């Protein structure tokens, strides 16, 4: 399944790489929406798929940030004791 391999690939990237991919995806989404309004877009499902990809990227970024925060908090607590 394409989604599983895509998901594994996204999870292996750093936060900076994910942010870069997020920005590229948002630019592409803008272009697709513009083409849709100009009746140039043939596959409207591309918009839905790209929105899902953007949501996946945002979720992974959030999880990675949360993981960093938890590990940082845990290391600070262990230093305090």
C-alpha cells in the first residue's frame, strides 16, 4: 500500500525536512486549487489526496515535537533530583 510506505518515509524525516515538505505541499495545493477554479484541473482527487498528506505531515511534526518535549522534561526532572 502506497500510504504505508509514504508514512514510513515521512516518519523517518527530521522536523526541518517535514516543515520543508509541508511548505512545498501547501504551495502545490494552492496551485491545484487555482487550476481547479480555472477549469484546468482534470483529477480533482489530487486536492483531497494532498490535503490528507498535509494533515499527515502536520500530525507527524506534532508527535515529534511532543516526543522531544517529553524527553526534555524527563531529563530535566532527573537532573533536579
